[in-house]
């Protein structure tokens, strides 16, 4: 999903450059309980034929003994590049509001 030279900057966690670093980071975030990741309100702005930006709100929900609860709410600010006809993340900035 990321360009080979892509970056993922996660507030409070760090900035990771390149697919291997990004993959290693996300593989360490495996949930221990059932979760849902909901993405909504995405607004895409195209700045050229091969570059676009997108803002999306997200929420993570976790199921525990008492049912589902909100774990975290935030926003993705993405820059996407078209490479060989495919749109890939070039940069993802993740921030939290809750």
C-alpha cells in the first residue's frame, strides 16, 4: 500500500521510512482483543495527475467483556502518488483527538 520510499508518521510512536520499516511497525501493533478500524469523512484533493492528498477521520473500537468501546479517534493526512498506474501512500501522518 506504500511507495517503496513512503513514510508513516504516527503521533507518539515515531516516523518510519520505507516499506520494511512501516511493515515492521504495523506488525508490532497486533491487537490482543477483537478490534474494528473505521475510516470516514475522506476528502480527496488531486493536485496533479500523479499526486493527490486525502484527509480521513478514523476510530478504533475494541471489544471487551462489557462490549465494544472506543479505543482511539484520530485523523489521517495522506499524500498519494500514482506509480505504474496504482495509487500508493507516499506519506501518512496520523494524529489523535481522543
